[in-house]
C-alpha cells in the first residue's frame, strides 16, 4: 500500500524507489526467460535494434546484431513471467495510489544494455488521453554498474507545466522538438533542478511520473550490461474511452493488443516521423477527455 510518506515524496519529486522490492528468485525467472528467448529467437517477438535504428523480429537478427543494444517489445503479451513482475499485486497497489485510476499495463521493454537516450518525458511519445494518466516502472534485473549507462532523472521536473505543441497536444511534433528542449532546459535552469543517477541493486524498482525528465547516461564500458524491464501504464478510465481491450489482473489490468508492426522493407527507422495531429483529431481527443470528466463529475458514473 502507498504510504503517506511515499505520496508526499512522489508529489515533491515525481518518483519513488522501492529497494529490494523483488527477490532474486523472482527476478531470475525473467532473466531465464530472456536468456531462452535470445537462444530460440522466436519469429513473433518484435525487437528494436537501437544501434542500427531497425525494427524487426528477433528471428531476423544476426548473431552479431544480437549483441547490439536492443529493446525487446511487449513480452507481457505472451509471457506470464513478465506480467508477474509488472503486475505484481503489491506494485499495482502502489501504482493505483499514484495514478488517478486503476493502472493498465500497456507496454513493456526488456533491455540488456543502457539506452543512452536523451532527457525526455514519456508523455511526448506515449501521450495519455488525460494529462498525467500515465506512469512507468523500471525493474533492475541485476546490479547496475556506474559505467553501464545507468538511468538518469531530474527530481521535481514533473512540476514543469506541460508543453503544448502547435496542435494543442502534449504529443511531440518532430519539427518543434527543439522548442520543447529549449523550454524544459530554461525551466531546469530557472528552478535550479539537478540531474541525478539511479544505481540500483537487483530487485530494486524505480517508479516515475509521466512528466519526469529522465534518460540514459553514457555507456563507458560497452562490455557491461544493464539488464532491466521498463513497463508503462495507462489508466482504466482512459482505456475505456478509447475502447481498449483489457484483461483483469488483480487490482490492475493489461492491455491486449496486436504486436508492434514491422516496416515492410524491414529497414525503416524505429522512430518514424510523428504525424502531425490535425485540428479535427485534437478536438476529438479533447472532446473525449471532457466527456469522460462529465460522466464522472456530473453523472457520477463509476470509473
């Protein structure tokens, strides 16, 4: 259960650390799954090769490419081992207290190496229908070495007012990304915020707010792994409005969805150009959002 102290820390800093939340035995079930999948190379597991910017099935990777920095997508859809961590009963109970509504597991990323990703907020890419109806967890599958490219984050950055692109949405418009970067960097400097590094032990959990700035630091020793599972969660109320298919799992849910699509030429970039949302699309999203609030506050529909 979420304690008052944890809630206060979350409100002030935008993240929580749960030390030794999972036992080594629980974590090793997932490590063994990952090891088996890399050996078997199934043709239904979608992988993003960060080094080549390529999305493909695991079976399409060469022996050399399997040593690249890769994100293995959405294993939660088919493997209970992943769901047992991402939807752990005690973890879901905490997430339920942090989110406005019941959490819905909608994405999982299994990683062996650091991403070296620039500072960003998750809502740029996984934009929830309602502001802040998104959170994420980072589960350490091994002890993290400082030279392995550990996670970095900026405490308190979740309080920075949400940046709106020309569409009126928080969803990134590629051509305007530099303006977003300038905006957040100015706020960091103005507010005196400082970047910190997360050096977890095996079994530790890091939970962060959808607006918390975070990224991956430089990998100083490419031989070092940084095994982890990242999971993202929308809310039940947002998913209901969007018509998502949900599967109950204790106090939470997981989203049943098709696997990520593979580009036809199998050579396109992972990060496809973001389609600029039309005014009609933006109005529709906004209308759905306020319709949900109207149902809750005026009609007192259960969420």
